[in-house]
């Protein structure tokens, strides 16, 4: 799987943090049905590996399910065992190195030019510029001046309004967590209807055709119509 090409085509990577695996899977289903087909479940989610394994089993192959916040080599091995399609790290971590060594598609976190080059030398398929919101789209544009071919994904503080500016600055995609998820991953949080509406706003803002995957019916879903 060519991670760079996949993210370039999909443009939005959903970052899911939830109170547990069932809530994470519910968010996966809502997002897939809304048309977002690249998702990472952060390992900060209790039961994240279970959620990843179940999502990978139940979602169609056209949906990419990744493991996020992979810090250690053991976590990288566990993500691979759960059949994560790719691994995401916040920096150049032992987990990033293990994933690269095992040829697992890697979105490696970096911020400075030195870190971007190091991540690419490590074998990352793309580089997660994090936290992108610290400096804004202009910083991404400056990074690309000496590194015009670097595949950069803007992550951290990217909302629906600002996402197009990051693509215009040269990002191949954006990774979005709380501006997309809101509190949908928390017990008693946002309704899944609100999550679906936010997903639509991101896709529409980036002019991404909404083509929901064939089926996510095997994932936990809404048992009743939720009020936004």
C-alpha cells in the first residue's frame, strides 16, 4: 500500500480518541458512512488494539484503518498484529523505527526540517507535521521551499475552515482529531449525527467527493435516530 498516494487521494485522515473500543467503533462507522475512509484509532484509547482489529475485520478493504500514537516498539508490533493498515507516530519514536523496519506504512511525526528529513530517511511514507496549528499554513509553505517533494500531512489544530489553507500551502492531506470528533468519542458526548455533519463539512470544504464505502454495517451503530 502506497500511503502517500492513498492520503493524497483521500485528503482527510480522521483521528479517533474515545473512552473505549465500542465508542471508537461507533465513530468509525459514522465517519465511514459519511465518506471518510482513512482513519486512525489512537492507542490512547482504552482497548484501541481491539477496536483496530475489529474495524479491520468488519470494514471493507477500501477503508484504511491505522494505529495512532505509536510510541514503543512493542506498540508497533501490537498494531501490526491487529492488522493496522498503517502506523502514525507523534515523532521519530522507537515505534516509528520498528514500523519502518517491518515495512509497515508509516506516517511519522515531525516539526523541524531536520526531523522531516530524518523521518523520510527512516522510510516514512509521509510526514505528519505536528502540531501544525502552532505555526499555521505559512510554516508548511516555508518547509516545502527547501523540501518541495516532501509528502507532508498537517495535523494538530486543523479545523474545517483552515483545512483548505493547508492543502493550498502544499499539504497532501490533513489529519483531524477534536475539531472533527468533538466529544463523540466520550460517554454522554456529541451525537453521531453531529459527528456526521462535521465530517460532511470537512469533505465539502476540501471538495472531496463523498463516496461512502460499500458497507460498515457490521460495526456498532445508532440504535435510534439521534437528535443533533
